[in-house]
C-alpha cells in the first residue's frame, strides 16, 4: 500500500468491508454501537481498538474510512473529520492554545478564519500578530519564544498569493510553534504541504473534495500524536463530528478528485491565458501566469496553478456586476472547487464584513471577481467570459 500512487490511494485506501464484502463503501448511519457484554463495554472505554467504536461524536466506520483515505492521500499519519471546514480550523487552532499564548498568522484569510483569530481567540486571551504572508521578513520579525501557532492559507483567497510553506514552517519551527496550514485552494493534489514542513493541514472538504456542491465537511490532518493526543479530546467533547452520509459522499469525491481538479486547473490556465490583456481587464491573477508576483515559487512548488483565477475589471463595482450578470454558464455563488463554474464578487459578499481599509490592504478592490473554474468545456467557458466582458 505504501507504494501505491495517489490515484490508487484515492480509490482504495481506508476501505473497510463489512461481512457482505460490498464494493462501494457502506454508510453506517448509526450514532452508537452495541457491546456483547458489560465487560466489553468497559474494556472499550479503557482502550478503543482500531476497528472499534463507541459513539459517532468520537468516530464512525464510514467517517473513519474517509479519514484514513485522505490521510493516505496527504501522506499524513492520521486525520479527524469534522462537520465543516470551519469546525476543522477552529479545532486545529484552539485545541492546543491557552490564555497568554501568541499566534502569528498570514493576513489574507478566509473571513471566518479571521473572525476566530481576531474576535474569539482574543476574547480568551490569545494574542495574534498578522503579517503579509508573502513577506518572510515579517514572519521572522513576528515570531517570539511564546509563539505557539503559525497559521496561514497556503494559496490565499481571493488574491491567490502563494505562501512559501517551507520557509514559513522553518521560521515557525525555530521558536517551536505548530505550523497549521489552511490548504483548501491547493487541494491534496497540487502541493503536498506536510513534506514541506507543515505540522497540521486543514481542508474544507465542502470545496474540491466533494466538488459537486452536495455536502459541508472538513478535516484536520497531522501526526498521530497531534490528531489523537491533542485534537481528538477537544473535538470529541465539543462536538463538530462529521455525519456518516457526508463521509460517504466525500469518499466518492476523493475517488475522482485528482481527475476533476486536474481538468479544472488546466481549464483555469487556458482561461487565464486567453483573457490576460483583455481591454476590459486591469489584470488577471493566476499563479501559473508569468505575470503573477510569485510565479517562480508557484511553478517550483505547484504541479498546476489551481482551479481558481481572479480578474480585476475596469470600472469598479458597477462594471463587475455587469460582468457577473452577463455570464450565462458561470453561476453567481460563493462556493469554489465545484463542477459548476462559479463567480464571486468578494468585496460585496465574502469580504463584505471587512472595512474598506482592510480590503485595500488585502488587495480586494471593487473590480475584483473570483472565478472558480468547473468541469464545463473550456472553450464554452472562455466564450461565456469574453461575451460577458464585452457587455460591460
Ligand atoms: C470554504 C473555506 C473555509 C471554510 O470551510 P466550510 O466548509 O465552509 O466551513 C475555510 N478556509 C478556506 C480557504 C475556504 O475556502
């Protein structure tokens, strides 16, 4: 099994067959498990074996299959699946922190992650320093002996900054911090984070892992010691466990993940190339375009440039809205990584909560539109986007 390539692991790893030897994974829709004897129940509460379960908030066979499959794909020792990406990120951050601890975080974050760091952790006496994630000098200046966690989005939303995982992990480790990476945009396919030094990798499985808009889910990956020793006690007592039906959908999602995101990323590249320089656009942002500020790093580290591109249309919000409203194939929504192409205007939706100054600092202008490229025909998408641009 250790010699299996990623596509084989995505299809077979973690499979647990029942006595019926089913081909497709069984959905164990149960909250609990019956013990043969009182002695067995007692023994299980003392030590739970590999193929033993107590209560679905702690673990469930279908959920366990998903955890083992994604851990195998990521090259992580273990994983814990959660009800949403935010449940995963909240637990990964909070489980090891206490009042008085210090966290250094990249500034360009998913809105809810920013809320946890700025609002919730602050209330519990955790100090957070934000840095420009692409600036290694800022990371070096921010870490301190009491820095317990270093956190960042490896490929930021929606400006697609590429953070140097290896370099930031080295800085974090120099003070003994745990390096936690929100790796949603990079997916388990484009850039393995653990070999680059990440201690903990977190996904919103709602995005590419499901990839078909059916489920909300999340997962935390790391060493057995972190997942079972630090994270599991926190999660099993605070709730936030994944539903078995969701785990089954996500197992099916993993089977096709590499094929889907590979095709989506190829389309994203072709779209970015074909619209860069368009007279209605100020710029096109995509990590594998030579015009991207971290192009060399993105080429060196990422097999493909990702499934999302951002464009800045000339004419601000009014022009951006005209563009969105004129699209016929791309849906206006706020998910990403989906089979359906989705366009988002971050300034008025996902990043509406931020002040104008905060948005300026992050480069989220009124003309910025995020395009999550789906599985439609590439040429149809290019035609749809060019037609909508012509109507601004
Ligand atoms: C969507 C997303 C999340 C949150 O995930 P949910 O499944 O919506 O809770 C966190 N980080 C990033 C980068 C995301 O895109």
